[in-house]
C-alpha cells in the first residue's frame, strides 16, 4: 500500500465458521474501522465493501480508500459483520512512499539513436582511415588472393606506372604479357569485391531498430495495475535457531526428508518421539486438510503412507501448541480478566505471536530467539497459554514479527500468582 495516495483498495476475506466456507453476499452487513499509526479508530469512508466475485473469488470484499485514509506509516483495518458466525481477520500493513520505490531511468528514457551525433557521411569524410584489430581478416584475405588461379590488377592509380617504372603503355603491356594474365585478373576480381564491401558500410551496421524506443514504453503495466491485485501474500521462513525451530528440528530432524525420499514407507522415522509438553493441540479436520494440501499429500488418512503419516505428525506436533517448560500456566487472563489479551481498537486479534522474555533480557535488548522463554499463538478470541517458572517477564504480542501490538511486564510468584509490574 502506498502512503497518502488516492484511489487505493484494501481486500478482506469473510469466512462462515459454522459451515467452514467463504461467506458470500454479506457486503451490506460488513463495516470497518481504520487506525493510523496506532491512533484511535475511525469508520471507513466506504461504509460497506463491494463483493469482488462471488463465483470465482467467494468471500472476498473490497473497501475503496480515500487518500487521507492512507496517510500513515502503520495502517490497520478491522472489519466485522453483524451476521452470525462470520469471521474476518484484521488487515495490518506498513505503507510505502511511492517516490522511494521508483527506479531512476531518466538517462535511459530516450532513443538509442540519439546517443551519437555522427552520421555515416561524417565517418567516411575523414581522409585517413585505418582498419586495425580484425583478427585473422588480413591473413584470410591474403590466403584467398594468393590461392586464386587467375589474378588481374586494374584501376589502382599509379600501380601500373610503378610496376613499369614509368615506361610507355606499350612497354607496360609488354612487361605484363610476360606475367600470368589469368592470375592477375583473379587478383583484380578479388580486390574489386573487397572495394565493393568497403564502399557499402551499411551492410555491417547492427540492426538496432527494436532498441530505438524509450525503455519506459516496454511495459503497459503501471504500479496501480500491480497493487490492484486483490490477493498478495508475503511468506517468510522459520528461523531454525528459534524455539519453534529447535523443538521441531530436535524431534523430527532429517527423518522428515527420509520419509519423502522413501515415498513415506518408513513412518517410524518421521513420528518417532515427537511429543513435547503436556497439552496436545486438537487439530480440526479443516486444519489437517489444509496442511495436507500444502504438503501435496493425498490418500487414506488411516494408511501408513501419505496422508496417514501426515495425520500422525499433526497429532504429535500438536503438543507444540504451548511451548515453554515452566511450572505455572500463564494465559490471557493471568493478572486479571483479559490482562494479557492483545487487542486493537477493542478487538481481540487472531494469530498474534505471544513471546515471553526475562524482563532483564528484554530491557537489555536481547530479543533473538535464544532468549525466548515461551511462545504461543492466539486463537480467534485472542486466547493463549504458556508455561513459565517464577520470575519477572516481559510479554510481547506481535503480528508476523513486524508490528508489536503491546508489551506488558509481569511477575510470576513462587505460588504461580501473576501480577503486573
């Protein structure tokens, strides 16, 4: 999204949780609020969105934005529907200054032919012209000339006079008759060909007609065309040194690669000892199906290959839903109802990353994965749970490790009681 630019759009997706399907035809029931740079929430100028394409893009709706609604660095839009069981996730984005993403092509935006003021006539008007650095050209010409059976010299200025030593034409003819006239004619023919080539330099010019146009004309797409695409996803890798990466890597490791190399025949190597923690995640059928599709795996879920192995992995990896090995459970209501629940504009946010650091580490700026003591992700209600030992902690809530919603300092007492500090 560009900063302070008019006529931009933002897309949302509405999901019918009761039927686990996109919600269509709900545009009149959807409204939204915008927060700029963490400020207060204001209702969008476009009160209700437009349904994009119910048949081909079901559940996708688009709000039209005013220029002033994009005049911020941090843009947050939270939409909701009055229709029951309709879930819409928040849109959180950092804007770009349009001028900062334009390439400077001012030096290229001109015809290539304008780069020189010299014409062919200017070049050939120079009296002295020397050809150099033509590889084996001279050797090749000499070989062709002297290998010819017939060579004839003609029209070479004072060459005949030089050969005859200034004698009369008749004497010159007498001298030439003593030579092999056929060889001389062949030489003349070869030199005539060479002279004809020199007299026609245009045949050696490169065809640059396709370049003789402005570089900027090579595409009909504008930046607006690119950003008008409704769905644009940013993906990111998982840090192998993070607490999530370490947990999975230590338990599954190279065995996951072994599974696919062996066509899934060795299931024990994949699911061996994956369990971590004490609370397992109960994967829904929809979640399992989405993960199977992401892995490109199909088949009977009861089999020992393909889908069956994926289901075993999901069951065991579900134990990673709550990470941390502390003695006490800390959740969104620790220290008071909703005390640690991340919200924007009073709305709880789904899929927020909750990280717990020792307060001393956080205050010192030690925020790399090695310092994380526990980590979890919020559900649709903003709820989460982690396990911590007694001590002082900083709880950080962030979205995609980019936007930090808030942080809060807490103390876990020896009896598990949580208070704000």
